[in-house]
C-alpha cells in the first residue's frame, strides 16, 4: 500500500515546532511511515536546521505532487502564510507567530479536505498568540471543527498499548467539555453531548483495533455525587447519556468516580473513557505517558493528530535537542487512521 501523505504543520514558530520538524525529517522512521509535507515557513525551518547542524535540505513547493522524491534530510515545505514570522521573537508570545500558526493549519486543512494530503499532524500553537493576532479560537480543535463545518466533535487523548497501558488496542479518553473554565463545566454538560462523545470514541477505538470497545464514563463530582450529597449531575445529566448509548447496544458503563476509573481502564478493564472536562482526562494521561500521548480530533471528515505537549518556550531555540517521540507517535496514529479511511 502506498504511504499516506501527511501534512506536518509548523505551529507557533516562536516555540518548539520548527525544531521538532527539523529533527523529524532527519529520522528514517518518518519516511517509512508517510510522505511528509511541511506547512510552515522555509526560512524558519532553515534556521532550526542551522542551529542543529542537521544539514536538512529544504525545498519550497506550491502544492503536493506525486513526483516528489521523499528521502531522509529533505523537507518539502508549503508556505501560504500571510504573517511576517521571520522577525517573530523566539520563546515569546508574538502575534505574528499566532497568525502564522493559524495560516499553516488552515492551509493544511484545506489541502486535506481537497484530498491533496491524507492526514494532518500539528506541532503546538500558543493560544495567547492566536488571540493577539485577533484569531479568537481556544485552540486547534475548534479551528478544525469550524473549518470543516462540523458541530459534533471532540478532543481525544490516546495512549498505545505498552507495559503500563494494558488494553490491547491502547486506551483513549475523550472530553465532553474542553477549553473552558472549571466554573462553567456543570452548566455546559448536556446529556446529548455526552452521548455524542460516547459514540465518537466508540467509532475511533474500533479503528484502533477494539472489536467491541468497552467504554466507561466519568462522574463529574467526587464519589460520583454520593447519591446526590455532592451534586446531582450524575443522575440528572450523565446517567441518561449512558442509558441512551446502552440502548444502541454499545458496551458502556458509568458514571464512575474518576479517581478509580482511570486506574481500572489502564489495567485493561476498559478501552476508552469519557471525561467531563479537560483536566479530568489530561492530567492522568499526561502522567501516564507524556511523551506518548496522542491528541486525536474526533468527528472531523479528515484525520488530525498531534503530540500532547505545548510550545515549550522554556527549551525552544536552545541547545536542548527536542524529543520527537511524542510527535512521531502522533504521525503513526495519523497514518493508521488515514489508511483506514482509504480502505473504507
């Protein structure tokens, strides 16, 4: 089977993204997984290559072609960005970097929607830099959903099977609410949206290899509300979503207290978990596998993955060699999902 074309977006050029892409293009493993196309600024990528001494050869192209010859230490770069990122300050929040990250992402989305590339893996962007550029999205996920014109979507973190993660197809967790304040979460929870997240993660985990995904749903409150003593969201909002999914024949249980549920899932009892809010899922998953956790956007007509870390302003553009394991895992997941889409 032909290797998938995967768009690698540069993200915020003030952060670790350009160095990640430079290091990736020097790994032979990348070219065994996919045909990578970088969406970002060629001059910034060249700067990263000069700093690392990688001798990366950067070729600017206008679009994807089947005549491109992919090989280690060669990077094909598409830049349709309108921001002057060349003078953006390294390791600082800069509106030009925010605009650039947005432009690279939108360009990759459009090429994926048109079939020029098969999937997108994104390097990190900075949400404050986005807002300084008057781009008022909370992050990648919402930009993707808006550009793809979908209403039902979700952010999932995925950890592959290993000596810690026991489910044979790996473990996924999807978030019912995402980039919002903790105070707003109870008011944002809706039975139908929880049900949709259950359905989305079931579909994804089937693709990842779970024949009949076993899904468990987190409670919102400590001890699952303790029969109403600590809140009634479990009985009033969450349990009806579980019942609705069960009526469709899905293998679904809950709501369970989150503090014990994640441990049960890691041990192999479940294939996927539905969390109620961002940190309920992110904290345990990043603790379990910060360098392996993959962010997958659910509900899109295209494939998008990313590593779970951020722009790393504390180490970006320094002599510290960036760890590419996280983004490599994201590329592997993107390639697997892209192959499934082609087969189906």
